[in-house]
C-alpha cells in the first residue's frame, strides 16, 4: 500500500423510523438538494463570467 492511502469501509444499515419521521427527512433532503444545486449553479455562472472578463484574462497574462 502506498503512503497516504488508507483503506475505507462503508456499512449501510436500515433506518427504522416512523412514517412521519421519514416524511420529515425526505423534505429536508429535498431542501438540501435544491440549495446545493442552486448554489452550484450560481458558482458556475460566476466562474464563467470571471473567465470571460477582460480584467481576468489580462491578469493571467502577467
């Protein structure tokens, strides 16, 4: 094994919850997914605009 590389193991267990708890978790996961996608979309747009800017390209040449 190379230096710095470590084994990684994942265990998946069934979550025993009531229906109302499942509904709450699904709602929160959906909110988190939407927030992540919105933030990622905004960051990609800003990055694209930065790359297209004359000032940015001028700084890269220096």
